[in-house]
C-alpha cells in the first residue's frame, strides 16, 4: 500500500513525528544527564543511578494522568488537551534545569516524566487512529520515526549544549521547542480529518458520509465501558504484550551508554553507537510499518516479540562475558527493532478495537503500559544495589529479566485476536 495520505494527512504525520521525537527526550537524555544531576545535587545523591528513581516515580504518576487525559480526549477530542499538555511540558523543561534543591528537583523530575509519557502515547496514538484507521501500519511507520530520531538527535544536542553552552542550555532549548509545538497544534492541527474537510486514510467519501462520521463521533457510545473492557481478554493481552516489551525498551535505551561502559566502551564511542543505532531505527520504523500493512498486525507483532526476546538475551550474554562485539550485536539488533514497537502498540489496538472504540481501549491501555514500563527505572538501581554496584553482573541480570518478560510478551501476542472486536465504521449495524 502506497503512502498516499494527501497534503493534510502528511502534515498530521509530520506533526505526530515531532511529538514522538521530543516527548521521548526525557528518558533518552538521562544517558547524559544523570551524571550532571548527581553532581549538582550531591551529597543528597550518592550515585547517578539514584536519579532513575524519580523517573520511576514519574512513570507511576503518569498512570492516573494518562487515564484522565485519555478520558478527556475521548469526550472532547485531542486538540485542546494536547495543547495544554504541550505547554505544560514547555514549562517543566525549564524548571527541570533550574530546580535549586533536591526536593524541588524530585517534584519536577516526577512531573516531567509523567506528562511526557502521557503525551508520547495519548496524543500521538489518538491522532493516528482518527486520521488513518486503515492505513495505520504505514502511517505509524512514518510517524514513529520520531522515536529513534529522538535517540539520535536529542542526546547529541544535549551533550553538545552541556559542554559548550552550559548546564541550562539544553533545558531552555526544549522549552522553546514545546512552545513552538503548542502554537502549531493550536493553529494547524485538527482532531479529525472530517474537521479539516479531508477523509480518513485520504480515501474519498461523500459529503454526507463525512458529516455522518462527525455526528457519529460526537454521539457514539462505546460497547466497551470500563467494566466490560476489564473483562475483555484481548485488552489484558495487549497490556501484557506491549507493557513487557516497552519495559525493555525504556531500560535498554535509558541505560545503553552506561551498559556499554560496563563492558569497556568509553562514553564518546557509546554515544556514537547510540546515535548510529537510532539512525538505523529510522528506516526500520517505516519497514516495520510496511510489514504490518502487508502481512497483518498480529503476525508482525508476534515476529517482532520473538526478535525482541532474542535481542535481550544477546544483550545479557554480552554483559555476562564482558564482550564488546556481542554487546555491539545486541545494539545492532536493538537498532533494527527500535522503530517497530511504537508502531505496533497503537496499530494492534486499532486492529482489535476499531476506529470508534480505540479511544476507550487506548485510554485504559496506556496507563497500564506506562506503569509496567516504568518498572525499568526501579529494576536497574535495585539490581545495582543487590550486586554492590558491580554493573557487569547487574546488567546481565537486568537483561535476563528483560528477555524472560519478552518471552511472556510473545506468548500474549500469539493469543491476540486476529479480527476486530470493536467498531470500525459508522456504517456497521
């Protein structure tokens, strides 16, 4: 299927890519921020790994925040909530850098992680569902390029600004970026293609159908209220599959540079490796989107989960035998897979619940996935403490855990329904 999205469709994809790119910056830039933060707040912070605890707390705070955001979006659309969230991130990025004490930093670090997690999953996925219910695989393939782009761009930008312009420079930069995104959202983005005079998937429909879709969206009552959703097997399979894989994603990305350091790779080379991995992930994103569109979302998710588990065990072997080559192999595998996970979660949710029930499913799915993936920020420092700071052993244990959870995710993906159980169109009876 060709990428024929129309002028406005491409604009939505590009804007969503930018939201993915910059909302992922909080965990990714921890690669270069934990050490400066630890030095700034010493002696209250004894080791850089302690900074990850606040990211973990923020992830848990994002659970109710994502639930509330999803509920509001399901009622009034994505535009106004998105503007509020993006402006909030602009303010928090500046406060993130200027927090004068450990206590104020703890509050800001918690809030910025919570809000960025919510924006990264709630805003982006709702826009993609609204605009591309059928071409979701390839549309998400393009949009989720923002995730590996973030790892390639923001880590380098932060490292350059920290070393040349001073500690506050990257935080001011991010504040400006989010103000610009809020203005763009307010002026140029519509929640639904029908509101922009366009068509879902850029497939022409009559004016009567367009008006009917708008009216149907405004008045639709989902067949999956919360009580029913929590009794739906497919919902919990989505939670397990993507929650466990995202846990590994966050853990691997936020600790890639320290993990490579534990096997003897110095920081400049590790930063370069992360950048190269991220650049490989950019075409990987669209490739996974094309595979999704060609063979179906469920098959793609199963194949992806299998490769994801293998990658985690290769990482464990690299850390365990202190092998730079094996570690690099795991990084290359990670790079090839990096662009796919962000595609597949919303794509699978749309496949299972359809265009009109997606918002109801997603607003509940996101908080659970965010909560599970946040455990990565607790697992790493806890394991570090258990092994007495010996991160060669620590990362071996962590990646074995990631691998086991990825196998569980694989089995959950295999059990997902192949056919839609929600409502796909306004014309269905």
